[in-house]
C-alpha cells in the first residue's frame, strides 16, 4: 500500500511536467496512472509496480452519467489532433481536488513558475527525462486554452451582455426571465470577494436550482428552452471553474440535465425548420445550412426565413448554444478524468463570421450580408478543414477560434491566424 512521505519533494516526473505531486510512496498517483517509474530527488529508485486495474482505481470524481431518455450519450466533445488520422489511447488521470484549487487551478496556469530549479548535485547521475509525445500531452494545451475562454464568459456576459453563444440584441428583444436572473448572478459573481463569497455562491446556486426545477424541457417552447439552456450553461461555467469543491459537485450533478436540454433543443430546431429542396449545396452557403445528399444531414434554416434578422438571431443562438454545451462538457471532463469520451452528434453548423454575429442592428446585419468582401462562413464542425478555406483571420470570432484550437491545436491556430490575431485571442501567452 502506498504511504504518504511528509518530507520528500515531488517526484521528477511531476516536477518535469509542472504538476502537483501527491508524494506517495513508493509511487505517486500520476506515475501509477501512467505506469511509469517514480523517482524522488535524493532517494533510491523503487521497482516498477503492476498497473492498477480499472476496477481498483480510486476516482475522486464520479463518472459522467448516461442520458435517461435512451438516446445516444451526448457527453464529450471529440478532440482530435491537428491533421492526425488516429489517436492513441489516453491515460486515465487520478486527480484530487487540488487540481481545481488555486494556485494549482488549471485556469490559473499563468501564475505558475516558468521553471522549477532542481539542485544539479542531486540528479547528476540521472538521465534527462523527455516528456512523452502522448495524446494527453498533445491535447492538454488545447483544452487549457478553451477552458480559460469558457471560464471568462460569465464575467463578460455581466459586463457586455454578449458572448459567443448569447447575442445582446436577441437578449434585449426577448428579455427572458431566466437570462435576467443569470445576468444578476454573473454580475454578483464578478464582484465576488472572500468576504461575500458565501452569499454569492448561495445566490448562484439558488437561481440555478430554481431554473432546473421550473423548466420542463418536453413542454417548453423553443425560445423558452433556449433561454433556459443559455442560463444553465452560464451557471455551469461559474460552478465548474470557480475552484470551490461544493459548487463543482453541484454542477456535475446537473451535467446530465444540461445535455438533455441541448438534445431537446436540437430536436425543436429541426422540427421547426422549413426544408427547401433547392437550398444551396456548398459546404459554405450564402444563406442556410449545408445541404448534403445524405438523408441524415439536417437543413435547419430555409432560404426565405433567413432574411428575417430576428429569426436568424434565434436560430444562430440555438446552434451556438448547443455547440457550447458540448464543448463545456468535453473540456471539463477531460480536465477531470484525463481522457476524452464518445463523440456527440454535432451535425449542426454555425456562422463563424464576426461581422454577422457581431452586428447590433438589422441594418448592420443586412449590410454585412450584402458586402461582397464578407463571407457568411456557414461552417459544419465535422467539415472544418473544407469550410475554413474561404475564411480570413479577421472573419473569425471567439467560437470559431475555440473550434479551430480544438481541432488544429494551439500551434496550428497560431500559424493560421497570424501575429495580430494571435494576440487578440490570447494565444500569444500559451
């Protein structure tokens, strides 16, 4: 059985990867999880131990729950390497609560030291350790970048009333009670201090509980469910990424509700669509969804209805909210468990054009649509490489950049965006 050593330093593996070590003997949990040799500075090597069987693992967090409606699990976003055809199996990481606490919080990595100084006399006989080129090492920078962007959304919503999945004018026109409550919670959270923390957490949880108990996804209208899901996603971002253990546990309990609402909203989007057989068939269309010869491909916007700005705002908000819900679930579960899960059905597109999503009036939106220099960029996530070919760096906003980083990686996104836009989206500090 492993025992806790109180005086020895972190193992070389954890020091090298800049991760917190639980300093267990004979091997720490990270080395057990990755089945590698665990070496402590100034101590003898310990023999390699047999790997822990899956049934013996002591997980600090419960596994994601399965949907209760019998549908395909919609849990995690599939994170693929940039232009890599296959992935090796990702190791399970046995993380304790300290991973989500400051200063070890994964979204506070900027405060961590750049390098750990190790006395050379203690390791002069040891060979240099090279970090393995594992799938986990490839994906983690992508996950951490997107996680930081997601964690900042509640404060942005409180100050600007617009995010990558909530449009300011759509919120202003419809003014749903659920989003008003969410804005008040986000505003209160943005001024959280140690003195008022208990009050803030209590308010956030109360509003979230009221939302969940008062919303019937099966009977709610498309607009009602959209506002409810947008609000719940904001609460999830606060509770999952704050670092408070109790809030995080409550958010994990509501994850299945979030995914069920997203699934129901996608059904309402498809059921309410007007299908036109003469819709454009290009992966990037002037108006509307991509049309495929496959009968399973949805066409959720008709050409005629897309001329209505309010209709476009509603439909675009639904699509972006569905995508954000699955991104949030996948990002958090990767940080929690250390591996990616099954791919949800994300046959839904979004408009990656900042001139259209950023338009704050119908006239501005129509001007952008008619501008020959503005591509609509109606993009299917599953056909990203093909669809992004017509885009320019200035065309993309937050959602487009987050999707690009997840699919292409940090370096791939940097190379495509260029220096000016790398700094704009915070990729220069990665």
